[in-house]
């Protein structure tokens, strides 16, 4: 967790380092990858490609979550809110690492547009954060609920034989639900319309593009 005595310049540098690590480095997870418990069945070629497209979307979702939370933390007024956001981002690192590992197993790669997804999400997070800390947490709740919903869609759509991706998404879904509950208890405000619909539209665009690129 980031110490409280960092200067604004330190914070900018720490954020830049985190962005570079998220987009270009291979993140390390703190918990073991849940897919290691599942059988590694051979997939038909079209199933492999479909699973890779879905796991690329999930990986981009985690890149965006990192960026949103860091953007929000950068402008959070209350130290506890900032710590809550940075702790959430830290937990998301496991998801990022697991999705990246599964993409490699599927002979695929993360989205080439990850720097763009990161920059856009960081800006959205910072803008949301400037509205105040209740909004910040409301934004976390909405993000987590939307991610949980798209994980559900992916669990329906993944090839039945892709037990490894399913194992990862099962744990991610439970984590995202917990993240939303924690933010709700920490004092999240309900986001007014049309913000949730705009967020859903942005995530639909991301999913369509990230499935391919
Ligand atoms: Fe996540
Ligand atoms: Fe989450």
C-alpha cells in the first residue's frame, strides 16, 4: 500500500510505473491461479479462438479496472477512500495475471490496444473521482457489478471443455461481487442516470473490439 508521505511528484511517478507494469509487464499474482486445479483439455481450433477472444476481453476488463481505480485514487480526497481504491486495484492484479497466463496457454495474446484502454479508463476514473468520494465508491460498485454480469455471460459462452478459463472466471466473479459489497458498505452513492448506461455502452464497445484486437 502507498505510504501517506508521498509527494505529488512521487505519486505521479508511482502511477506511471503502475501503468507501465499493468500494460507491458507480466504481473505476478499473490494467490495461486485457480485454473491449476482444472484439467487442461485440448480444444477444437474454433473453440480455442473463441475462448481466447473472451479471455482477452476479461484481461482488458482487468486492465481497465486497474486504471479506473488508480485514476480515482489519484484524486480521492479522503485517505481511507484512496486506500480502499488502491487495495482493490492490488486484488485485481491476481485477475490480471491469471487472465494473462490463460491467454498464453490458449496460444494468444493480450489486446494490442491495452495502452489506449488504460489511458481512457484512468481519465474516466480521475473525472469520476473529482466529483467526490461517495461518487468514487459508487463508481466502484457499478464497475464491479458490470464486470460480474459480463463474467456471467462469458461463463455461458465459453466452450464447455475450457475448464481452465471457467475456473479462473468462477473465482473472479466471487471476488468482483465482494469488491462491490465492500464499496457499498464503505459509503458508495448510487450513480444517477445516464452514467450506468454510458458505462455499459463503453464496455460493450470495448468487448466488441477486444474480442478481435
Ligand atoms: Fe477483477
Ligand atoms: Fe474487482
